[in-house]
């Protein structure tokens, strides 16, 4: 039933084999999609090497550098997608960043530059992606981003990232409204805590996971594979009537009072 054969899917945000984006890429590949991915360029080329090795078994058509704060690289990435594929069907936005020192302590301590940087990378980038993807999706497509409950409710230490996720989730709705007439659907997945590079680097993640296991209806956390399956569903014709939504993949945690 879930068939993405012949669809061109670009997945952003793979850093290593724990990345949620890696879980998504694997499920899109399994469903038959052609893949393209990005890596975050750095001086030592560490991500480049790691991402290239990791994705090799999925035979990606494209492996491109992209730092969402670099407008020229963003343009080049979408130019390369257009040159290779002509049209884009699926775009996965699976990245976020805030300076680590502001993912703890008092929210009000965040200075303007750290606030702007976090919202730029974690929220504005989706809008920028949508603008560049729009001409490549003239007959429809699916854009999916990743969020966290900390964008809706106060969660310990999430701080400026919570404000960024709130902006991200509202961007999903405005973009869904704008792109709906050309049959482009835009949705978010709000995932429960998963151990990744981005979550393991923050204090209290293990407590958060333990609390999930006690409180969530399913009495467990969720996996990259489960998030990947939901992303594949949202990108497929099975979800043709769904746009502008944030779907919780969190073992039910969000419903609990
Ligand atoms: P991760 O560290 O594997 O992925 C984060 C990615 O962001 C990395 O690939 C990194 O290269 C990329 N990135 C950071 N700055 C960038 C920039 N300037 N330009 C381009 N890419 C940049 O961690 P993850 O947990 O897989 O995070 C992926 C997404 O999932 C994020 O949006 C995160 O907020 C969200 N999320 C994570 C959890 C969790 O518990 N892990 C829960 C809910 C939502
Ligand atoms: C992040 C911070 C505080 C609490 C947190 C998280 N909880 C969870 C996360 C409870 C689950 C992970 N998450 C949902 C994120 O969106 C993480 C974003 C992030 C993580 C880092 C760590 C390393 C760094 N900058 C980061 N920027 C964003 O330097």
C-alpha cells in the first residue's frame, strides 16, 4: 500500500546513524523513493565522510553540502536538485540548532544573537526550503518537518528551542495554506525523546526518557524507525487529505495530564 516508487525525496539533517533523518531516509528508501541527502559542511569534512559512508547502501542520487545559514549553498543545493531530477516530490526538514549554553538555566538569559541564530537555523530554514522547493513541485509534493512538544508546552531546559519550534509549527500552517492550491502538503511530526547527537548533548534527557516510560500510554519511548514510518506515510498518497498538521509520534505522551 505504501508506495513511493519513482518519487524524488530529499532528506536533510543526517549527521550519523542515530539521526532521526537517517530513520526517515531508510523508510523512504524502503518504500521505493529515489534519495538525495545533505551534509553539514565543516573544515575537517567530518560530516561529509560520515554521511557519505552511511547513505551509500541506499544509493542516493545526490549528496550535497548545505548549511541553512548560507544562502549561496542553499541556492546551489536546490539548483543541483533541479538539474538532477527536474521535479521534487518529497522534502524532509530534520534539523535544529541552539547554542548549548542556552538549553539550560533561565530562558530569559538568552541574548539576541543566540535567539536569532536558533530561530534562523531551526525555524526560518523551513520557510526558505519551501520557497526554493515551490517551483520544483508544480504538480504537488510533500514537505515534512520535525518538532517537539517543547514548542507547545514548557519542558525543562528546552528554552529558546521551544520558541523556535513554536515558530516552526506555525510556519507549517502558513506554508500549508499557501502551497495547498498547488497540491503541496506541509506537515510536522512531533516526536518523543529519542537518543541522538542533538538530544544526548543536553542535560536531563535520560530523566525525560525514564519519565516517558512511566507516563506515556505505551509505557515506552519511540524509535527512529517509527518516526520514519510516519514520515513515509505523510509523504505517500495514503495521507493525500492531510496538510497543515502536527502529528505526535510520542507513544501517546502528549494526551496525558
Ligand atoms: P541530529 O543531531 O542527528 O540532527 C540534527 C541535524 O541538524 C544534524 O544533522 C545537523 O547537521 C543539522 N544542522 C544543525 N545546524 C545546521 C545548519 N546550520 N545547516 C544545516 N543543518 C544543520 O539530531 P536529531 O535528534 O535527529 O534532530 C533532528 C530533528 O528532530 C530536529 O529538528 C530536532 O529538533 C527534532 N527532534 C528531536 C527529538 C529527539 O529527542 N532527538 C525529538 C523531537 C524532535
Ligand atoms: C533539547 C534541549 C533540552 C531538552 C531536550 C532537548 N529534550 C529533548 C531534546 C527533553 C527531547 C532534543 N530535542 C527535541 C531537540 O530539538 C534538540 C535540539 C538541539 C540540541 C542541541 C545539543 C547540542 C548543541 N545544540 C543543540 N541545538 C539544538 O550544541
